[in-house]
């Protein structure tokens, strides 16, 4: 599977996607217009090692809902990601059995090197 979970209206996601110059065999899913499914989040969590790794603690709702003051479980992280797209750390890039989560420069560079390794 070669897929990118992103938010079309996110300037950071847009900049990263343009900068990575993805090959044509990648599928892009705008998580706002096409909700992430239970099966998809379970696959992503398996690759990532946890739901927490996929969870964005920078989301405005995280603070607004008082979640930062709670001790969240893996089930909670899964629930919130499925409940609202803003809780998925983005972009999430999947290349076969490799996953790259978030927009840190280190993550983006690792994804770029992996995606273009055959060139």
C-alpha cells in the first residue's frame, strides 16, 4: 500500500506533499472529506505501534476538550481519531510496511529518502 492521509486545507500538508514529489502509484485520502475507517486506523496503529503515535496533541480540540488533563488510554486515542479528523497527526505516509507520521523535518526527510530510494 502506498497512501497519504492528509488534510487538503492544511498548508503544511500541501507543502510537504508538493515537496516530496510522490510517484503516480500513491493514493491520497483527504481525511476531512473521506473519513478514516476503523479498519484503516487499526492498520495504521499496527504499523505505528500505537494509537497514541497517530494522535495529534497539537489539535485545538485537545486543549478545548480538556484532554490534555486526562490520562488517555489507547482506546481513547482510537476513539478521538475516529471521532474527529483533527486528532490524526498529519500527514501520515504509508509505503508498504513503513509509516511516517507528522510534519517534523526529520520525518519528512526520512519519508523522502524512502520514497525515492529506487531512483
